[in-house]
């Protein structure tokens, strides 16, 4: 295996909105708060959001378009200084918390994500809401899900699903008061040079299976399909793995998966998100997770909004009744 130099910090390549740009985005978000009664999940609101999306500041449009064309070596776009209300309600603690109305943060985030593709959701996850909350939930601390607070293992979002999101957006509306919770990301573009030839070969073969996470009800009676972890161009592959629920089917596959885990650990970025930070992860190239932290459950805990986007909406049409945005 070969060594690589340490990658630059994601903060070094962040897109930072100026205050006038932030105010412009806030005005557009205000329009969406009044559109279609501000109901985020309605087709009428999404149509308005698409229209607003093309009016985002030129700096932001350019950055998102470039990221869609080429996600770079890390597969993460970090946008800072998006509008987030200074006065927030208490961080939710109930399971399945979502944003059904167009708050400033939810509207701004949706508009940005619509520059990357069409926003989608999954009926089995958070009731199919398009803007979801990522918050710690009492009693679920040890769960490998967005509701947990133990270390969340690195994963491709919805790795088990045939129609996975191409992009995962995570917008911080309230930062972790302890400072311990950090978004972790690692791209296959950084990790690939660290893998042996044998590991690359094994990871490219159908020798793995991935179970659904707890948020989708866990395993059912039908075994999940067998799949490779690396697919596509051998020198620039996509990655499909969830280290909490992807299982190797033989010893060679197990060794290869452990080698991949080590390579990701050596190339991981750990980022403490501040209010107004939006991290967009290219879900085809980059796995993500989170460090452990200790929730307080006093209304001040870390609070993120999450939105998924796909570049090819037509591909999943058979799974979206009525042509909506929610996949069965």
C-alpha cells in the first residue's frame, strides 16, 4: 500500500457567504415561508422552491454547480453562513421529528439542495418528510441511527436501498453545546490509494450484503441482495458500504472490508458544525458518520436538518406513487 499526504481541512475549501449574500438567501427563504401556505411537503411548495432556487446568489449557484460536476477529492461541499434564526425553540427530543413548515433554515436548505437535484424522502423513514431533524432521542443513545449519540459508524446513506440519495445535506441550526459531536466524512478517492490490489479486487465483487437500518424497521424475512462495495471505474469507483450493517460473506471479503475501514479511518475529516453550516455529502463517493457525544435533553442539544437529493428523478418513478417525491 502507498502513503498519501494529509488532505487539507474541509474548512480550507468552504464556501462562505458574505453577509449581504446571507441576507439575500434569507429574503428568498421568506418568500418560501409564504408560498403554498409554507407546507414543505406539498407539490405546490416544491414548485415554488425550484423557482426560488435559481435566484440564489451567483457565488452559491456557481459552487453548487461545480460540485455537482466534480465533487473533488473529498466529496463534500461545505457552505457556511446560511440564514438560521437566532431565536429557536427547544431542540426536539421526540422520535421521528421533522420540519413540515418552511422555516427560514428549512427553506434555505431546500433551495440549495434543489440546485443539486430533486429532493426525495422515504415513506418508511420519518413519515416521508422532505426536511428531517437529526437530534438525539432519549432511550436511543446506543442506536446506530440519527437518533443515537454513540459513535455513528461510517456509512453510505441508505446503503441497502436500490434508490439511494446521490446527495445528503446536513444543515446545523444549533451546534452541540459540548463541542464533542463532529460530522465525520471519508471519500473513496482518498482511501483508494491505500488499498492493496487484493482488497480492491474483493471489494469489487458481489461478496457483501447490507441490512436496512433501525429507522426502516431492520431486517425482514427476505435476505438483502448481494452486492459489491466498489463499483464503476476501477480508478475512480463509487462506494456502497455501511460498517454497522454491511456483512462480508467470506473471510477474504472480511479482510478487504477491514482494510477499507482502516483506509477510511486514516483519511477521515471530523468537522464540528456551527449554526448556519451546511455540509453536502456526495453519497456515491463519500461515507459519513459522527463522533459520540453526551446529550443533555434540556432543549440545547445539537440540531441538524437533513435533506436528500437525486440527480436522476426519473430513475425512481416506479417507486414514487403519483409521481411525488416520496419513495415507498
